[in-house]
């Protein structure tokens, strides 16, 4: 079994309760009137979320995955985000740079995914983190290791264009062109979320989606979008209801 760094092992079960896992999808802009209420909640952002200057709070945690370019890793440190705990989940080896602002966590090879190996972070040992095919789901496993058992996702969308900070963009500032709504990618993400929900519920936890009309939840639409056979793998609950 992979031995994770002591810095992440020391954080095991130091937290409890609920955590909001934020993606970068453009729908999060529509939830802006409610987002200020998250300043007193545990929140976990990722990737380019902090480029959205309208975000009304500093996330409690911030995670990136598989960044092998030191200049990119240095660029996303966001020193103005005081008090935020940062994680970098990546493959072992010298090809992946380290930055002292980030707690390093070893990630499994991409052939080891949540759907075929289980949702990490729920036991007493932290194995190499399996990919969730999307950074928010990878970050959720880190949150589980910290002790959280109630997960609410926002802005986790399988769309070709748009980010909170650039709703009309078709490019990701870290990884180039995005084609997350390609059926192969979408179905892979859906499989991982489906297994994650099952594993969380098996230990008495919950995993729900607060993304209005998100493709991974059960809020409807016509069942097919851009040629994708839609499979609802998370129940929807409005952010307003969660925060009531």
C-alpha cells in the first residue's frame, strides 16, 4: 500500500459534518445570491475557481490534480487567499513538481478509478487516490479522509463551454480545450460518481448535487443532450434548501 506523506496522514478525521465541493461550471454564477452564506461553511474549490473574482468567500480548501508544470502550479497558489489549505493530488515521481504551499497527496494511475476500486478516504489508511475523472470528485476523497461525510456539489457540469470566471470560454486555463460532454468522458465521470454515492451511503453519509439542471442529477431535462444518454447518478437538492 502506498505510504502517503505524514502531512496528509496527520489530518485524518480532524473534521466532521458537511462540506460543499465546488466545480467551476457557469451555473455557479446563477447561485451568487446564496454563495455568501457559504463563508461559514466548509468549502472545497479547485482549478480556476479562484479566478472568479466575484466569489464572495475564500474556500476552506483548494485542490488541483496532476499538474506537471511548475510554472502552472506556482501560478495557482493565490497568496491572497489567506488561511486556505491547498492540496495537490498527483502521480509520484520527479516529473510532478512540489510547491510548499500545497500538501502533496499521491494519486493512483489513471487505470485505477473510483468505479473499479472504490471511493478513497473512508478507512483508516489512505491509499493512492483513484481518479474520479473530474477534480471535484477527486477532492471529495480528500475531504472524506479529513472526516466529512455530507457532500454537496455545486457547479459540477459536463459541458463543453463555460466557467464561472469565463462563461463563454471553450478552454480551460490549465489543460487546454475541454470536451467533457463527449459520451466517453461523460459516461466515465458518471460511473465514478455512481460508485462514490454508493460508497458514501454505505457508511451512513450523503452525496447530493446542488447544480440546477446538472447532467449528473435528477432534475430532469429531456434525457439526452449532445448525443449523450443521460444517467442521473446523484439526487438534486437546492442550495437554498441545504442552507435553510
